[in-house]
C-alpha cells in the first residue's frame, strides 16, 4: 500500500522535504521509538511512492540533524541520547582550558506547580495548566558550575516523581526518551548576563551580585513541539559556554 508523503506541508515543497515531514510524523506518533531500526530504504520508498534517491535525501537530512543515525552494514536507527560525544550537542559548558567532562547532577527540589506566564508562553500551554518544575545543580571536575531550573508540561510527563529524577541512570534527555517517549531533537538558546541572588549564591558558592551567565533554553521534539523550558545560571570564572557543539567547526575552515 502506497501512502503520500504528507499533505500538511506548503504547496510547492520539494518532494524530499515532504518525505522528511512524513517520517517525522511517524516518529511523533511513536511508530518507531529511540533505538529502533527504521524500515529499509526500499520499503520506505515504496511506502511513500518516491524514488530511492528522493527517500535517501530525506533520510540524509534527518541523519545530519541527529534525528536518525546510520550504522554501516546494519541500517538506520532512531537516535538515542546516549553518554557519548552526541551528548555535547546539547551540553556546551567546558573548562577554560578546553577540557570536556560529563557533569554530575544533584536534584535540589521538585514540585508540581501551576505554570506561570513565561512557561505558558514558551511551552504553548493554556491557562490553568500545570508543569513539573525542578532545580538541578551540576558539577564539572568537582566544581559546582551551573544550576538549571526546568519546567516540563505535565501532559507530556504524566506521573513524574522526584524519585524518577533522583534514580535515573542516564542523561536527562535519554530519561525523557525512555520513561516518557519524549524525544528532544533541537533547542533554541538565548544568552544574557545576570547577577547572582538567592538561592543561587549558595548553590554556586558565589557572592551576591556576582555576574553569572544566564542561558534560556527551549527544547523541541518533532514538528517544533516545545517540551522543556530551562533557565541555567552558570559561573564562568573557570568555565566557558560554547555557542555550538564543541569541535563542530574544527577542520572545516578554508
């Protein structure tokens, strides 16, 4: 049975982008989950009624965006947020000397609250919606470096508890995948400076009024659905924020 790539794209959209949108729709509907192999190019080209070349171009874009991962000789899989260099696509804090490290995390508080105006606007929530809000402190190389205040829509993370967060054995985004089927595929970050105030003076061990870096991040799943609102305060005395994945442009200049 042949299905058309998509009818929810603008008129005149190139065929490969229609196929890309159709694959994203299948992912959003949970047809293939993180770590799953997607069907072969032959089967997908037959499903969408397009050539192998058109299908491959769509898959190439999804792989370039880290939504899918190609494994030589094995096929193409839905990407996972594993503890590997892919982690640094979303974690961009490193020591001034360029040393990268995985952070250790401590959960400070967790609560279910009515979403404030900022969270409602960013996450696209109606009035009266609730979010799960929690505060994490992260350390690198033994240095407490940043504090994350995170809000998640209750509708997408139903049943989440503080024990879930404390006992998770993986990165936060992998936890979202495994426990709730929520896949983060992109983020939008805005950076500004702020002054340290309670409770961050104590959490980051800095004096009141100390300059901090403030990073406001919205994380998105398929089709631009916002799934997380995060505000990070970073002590940059010994650490830098990289505006792109570390090393992304190494060797690409010239």
